[in-house]
């Protein structure tokens, strides 16, 4: 089957919600201003909106899968209340220092590949919006255009030497640019 759908992959922390070191309680979840409208606009422009997020708090024993599920449920409820819906959410619960390496931890490609297969995605027509160099390397390795936002870590994590295709103040501005530049 030909791949024809396009997606915008989003990191969760620092892109959709405020960055807090190890978000382990649903009560700590706060949407970044404009993130719900941005997700709605992207979906309205025909993009699948998919969260791809490392959640090593699970491997570190700070958060259970049940706790992560509660956080994800609250996130979906908060977004839906503002008219935004996510098409899918993928998390890597691993960390190489706590249980060994895995294929899903960004910048690994397993989460992106699972989404691409499920939704029949054209990755070359897709974008990845993140706040870290890890997100940008994930995008590059997958053949996706990597966009950096200044919220969260703003690319100052220093994990990898990589440049974004473009940089924006926040998800709202990135989404506006994606929508404006995706018109036929």
C-alpha cells in the first residue's frame, strides 16, 4: 500500500505541556499556551498529530505505567476541552542506565516506525516538532523535517550537534508555519 498520509510528530514535555523534570503526577500537567489550538490547526490541515516521547521515569522507578496512563488520559481530556485531539501517543519507558538499550528510545526509530506503519505515513511530507537535539536527531534519522521550539529546553540540552530545519518560539508558531507552507 502506498504511503500517503502526513504527520506532525510532537514531543510532549516542553512542546505541548510545560517542562518539569520527570512529570510523574497528572496534577503537574499544564498545557503550554496555544498548544491545543496548534494541534487543532494541524489536524485541520490534514496532518495526523502523533506524540513521540521518552519517559525514563518509568525505568527509574519514579512512575508506573498506570501513572503514565493517568497523565496521558488527563492530557487528552485537557486537549479535547479545547477542541484538540491527538491521533496517537507513543512512549518509550526505557533508559539505557536502568535496564539496557532499546530501539524505541529517541533518537531511536521504533516509535516513529510503528506510527508510520499504522498510519501509512509519508515521512518525507511529515514534520517533527521538539525542544531538544534528541528530537531533531530522531527527525533526521527518520527522514522527517525537524523543527525546534524555544519552549522547554529550547535546543540547549546539548546532547547532539544538529541544526533544525527551522526554529520557532513555540508550537503555535511552528504549526502556523507548517499549515501555511503545506497548502497546494
